[in-house]
C-alpha cells in the first residue's frame, strides 16, 4: 500500500528548484502562506510571465503543504488567495501521491486533465531485487556488464565530462525532435550541490556514451534528463545507468521515472517495475 502522506513531497516542491525556475524561466515564485479551515498552508505559487497568469505548480508538479484533505479545503485556499491578495488562480498542477479526493472529483469552475507518470515503489525493489524488472531489462543490464560498461558519478572538478555529456544531450534532443533543451548554466547550477542533483555517466572503452541527471528531495528521486550516444546504444548503457541509480538509492521511498510522452516510453518505463500514477492539471474556464 502506497503511503501517500509520507512521500507527497518531491524535488519540485523544494526551495532550491523553485528558485532555479525563477532564475532561468519566465516564472516568478511567490512565497506565500494561506489560512484555510483554521490551518496554515504553504502554496507553490508562481506568476507565469508568458501567459500573465497565477498558477500553483509550474515545471514538473506543484504543491500545497500540508496537502489539503478535500476539495472543499482546496477551494477555500483558492478563495482566500483571491480575497486576501487579489490573486486569481488560473492553473493548478496536482502531483502524484496527492492524498486528496481530487483524484475522483472535479474542482469547481476548473477543467481537469488526467496525466500519467511511472514511479518505482522502492519497497518492492527491496523485497524483490532485480526480479522486480522484466526479463528483457535484466538481459540488457547483463549485456551492458558483459561489454564492460561502467558508471561513475560526475565530478564537478572535471568540467570536460559535463561538456561532453551536454553535447550528447543536445544531439539526443535533436534526434527526438524535442521542442526545447535545458540550458547548460541551469544544469551546472543544479550540479553545484549534490544534495540537489547528480549526474551519472556511463563509459565504454574510456568514452562517455550515456548519462542521466537525477533531482533529489528528502526520500524521493526524479529521473530527469537522459542522453546517449546512438552508436553505442547496442551496449545498453542507459540500462546500466538506471540500474546503478536504483541500486545506489535502494533505501529511498520512490523513484519517479518522469512524465510519459508516448505509449512506447510508458511501456519501457513499466518494464522496470514502475507503476502508473495519475497526476492532474486543472485550468480555470475563462
């Protein structure tokens, strides 16, 4: 049974990430506390400079702490933001593992869109080990090991590693026709503190062939950016990187494998024993 209350918090709710968003994107984080139902709630509130709207949550997910236990309380928070601060909330991103009846109910005056992400419940990995993964994943990990793929954590004193990885990342984004790329200064900013983020690099014959960046928060991890050398994909470096991360952080609660943009990607992630979790975007009907 997933304990939603215990692990609702993730990297997107941490101050370090909200400050990064304000620094590098056109969203301004507003530190605010609202009282509703005789309790104080901290709201992940942003002003969207592109669309000129206020929203709860932005890149990734959003949050309200502690999480409101009903639509009634959430609606009171939204109402009090309007009354006390003249802030009209146009968009709300509700994260997975959110312990609220919003999962089954609609929010008054808002249109709801249901989204899906995949999360590895690490208690299951601790119980099953690599048996949690489908046979094809285990075979691909063995393939990487047979081809002597090794994985190391990025050392920020060796910036050439980061530059090589970033070149792979740009090429990977072009290959998949991505609409945008995360900037190098943003990535460097995150990697300056390993408590916030880490970059894991896969090597084949002394050359970087794959890498992944994870975002960290308390007892949860978000598998954020992955890039790889298409020529070396036959040696399964991506599988070796992810298996290394899962093994290294086997004592945490959850590893979120990120948002699903296609059925193919969703099926790939589920072969790692990840489960589907719903999250929601509410947009006010204008």
